[in-house]
C-alpha cells in the first residue's frame, strides 16, 4: 500500500504522457525528462493529453506501484501549464488530495481541508 505523509515528495509532470506506457516507460520519463530517480521513493504524477486520467508511479523499496485513476466523466479541472525550463511541479500532500478528487488545489492554499469539502 502507498502511504502518503505530509513530508512526502510529490512531483507532477507538466507535459502529458502516452498512457500506453507502463512502469518502465514512466521510469524513463522520470530519468530523462524530469531528471529524477524513480527509485527515490517520491511519487510521480502524470496525465494524458486529454486530461481524462492520472497515473501515479511510486517505488516502496520492494517494487513499483502504478496507480491509474480514470475519470468517469469530464476532464481534470486543474493541471498546471508547463513553464519554459521546468518539466515538473512539486505538489504538497493536500494538493494531491484535491487533485485526486478532481478539485483545484489552488483554492486550498489558505483554507482548512474540511471547510473546502463542506462548501
């Protein structure tokens, strides 16, 4: 099981990837595009071109986890745009929670998590 703690390093790949890629292909993107070690224990998030799903790649010391979330309707409401030289964006754990619920993490910057869910 993947455990996400507040100290967890989470990296979001800004450019979409081909979702036919599996663990090895996404590890290659981590190494070549993001310049990160896929064995680091960090979480790596990817989306497809249409933004209809998320893939999370994680290494837990014993093997890789590849989690796939496909939205049943619509597209992801939030995904940052690629900046000129950066291929990734760091996410906080509360931003990951928002993204997994297809919400905009930027709304959560100065609010309590429970308040946002009740609104």
